[in-house]
């Protein structure tokens, strides 16, 4: 069997294969509440045959949204809306569902990408005051964030825990904490954005402190038999910033706390980043982490071909691969990968008739 289609266990959760549908913001929520777009979008991906589906970056507080149209999980209304979507998706799919919980920090209060994606000023419609580790804006011309005091840190940490409890009530199978792409936890990790002089800034140990406190709070709030994982940027791609050595140290600290998996992406923190984008460009970062820890490591970034994905997991560069834009473009990518690699995937009975004769053993009925 192709390694990509072998089962894998994360914590106590066993996945049918090594394909992870990564979280992808849809900018289609109303006051944090999921809409029928999410039922259509997630329902489609839940029929893909992947091992697990991750709900997009979900804000733990209103001011933690990337844009005013982002999904949230901070009150009964947002929980109810998400519950309705999940009920619809689960009616037709038993694919495990994870959720990515996050806070955008200084990269919050933006327009939708198709409206330019720029920051919206606090006094403008759909805008608000952002917060961060320090009062440094992402771009020089943007409104500066407020540096969080201890009360603010406690409030956000507790919001992560509350969102995790809501996720548990919704029956979500796993939580991923968003520590990547220049959002709040990454802002604490990187010395480029964290210039604090208290116990949350300066040394690597201090810069990791708040993200680890958030992990501990989420882990305590989410059922012990369900996995909590972390997504991290392996490097800022900027000299003097967060790098792979610090990423490995963070991974070791998380693993010691029981982290179930580590999803390695990169960049997003500094506008001066110079990213060598190309197929597999982030895989070496995942490999470095995998050499240092025993928890499963997920690689992501321009993984588009079945043979490419198989090579990543078969050679031990990572334990799983994440798909984002690739699976938006081709929501049946796992089907096509299984056909190319001689494996099988689960499919709903409504789809069985599309199985080509040459791939007559492709589908296992859901």
C-alpha cells in the first residue's frame, strides 16, 4: 500500500490516511457566525476522501478575527451557527473534523481579500483596534496595535480555553492552535514583533511563554482523549527573526506537554520576508522538526501531485501532508491520488457510479 494511504494515529484519533485538509479562511461569516456557504464548502470537502478536515481559522474573540467576515467561536450564537453546519456535514460524512483556533493580533481588522485585504482603521466601518505582543504595526503605515498587558493576556488565554470547550460540545474531534502566519501567537514567538521587556519577551523561553500558556489552557479545556495540535511557521524568512532552530525548541516544549501533532508552515510575520516559493519549499522545515521529535509532523505548501505527496511521507520527511489551495482547486484530489497510487478511499454511495472501470477498486463505500 502507498504510505500516503496508510492509517495514522494522532493522540487517540486514528485517521484513515495521511492527507490533511488544512484550514482555509472563507471570509463568509456574519458577525462570526457560519453561513450556508460553510455548509456547502465543508460538506464538499468532507466528501474528498481525506483523512481529516480542518475548519478554517476560527477567532476566539471578536477582535481576534482576521477580517470582519471571519468565523468565530466565542458565544452561544457562533456556537449554534457552527453546530448547524456540522449537523449538515455529518449527516453525509463521518470524516473526522478538526478546528483551528486562533487570534489574529496585529493582523486583524482587515478587508476581505477580494476587497483588497488592507487594514481597516479602528474608527472606520468594520474596523477595530488591534492588539499584539508589542505596539509594532505589521506595515509601517498601519494603525499600531496596543501592547497587551497581563489582564489582556489572561483574557485571550481564557478565550482560547472557552472556545475549546465550545468545540468539545460540538463534538469536534481535534483542536489545532494557530501559532503561524504572523498572527498573535507567532507575534509573541518572533523577536521581530515581540519587543517586550517583561517575562513574555526577550529570551526564547520568555517568547514561548504565552503560546505555551495558551496550549496548556486549551489542553485542559478540551477532552483528554482528543488531540490538541499546533500550527507554526518554521521560519520568518527574515534575518534575525523566528527560525527553524527556535521552531524545533518550541516543538520539544509542546511535545513535553502532550501536543499530538505539529503542522509546519512558514512566513507571514514580516513584510520583508523573502520566500523561495516552489514545490516542497516548506518540506525541509518539517523534516528538521521530525528529526527532533516523535509526535507526527505535517508538511504543507505547494504539494500538488500524488507522487510528490507519497515521496514526502514514504521517505520520512513528514508523517502527513496538508492540502489547502490544491484541494480548493481539486476537491477530489485524494480520489485522484488514490487512483494514481493504487490505493482506496471512502466515498458516499451517491458517488460510486462515477468510478471508472479502470479504477474499479478505488472506492470503499462510506
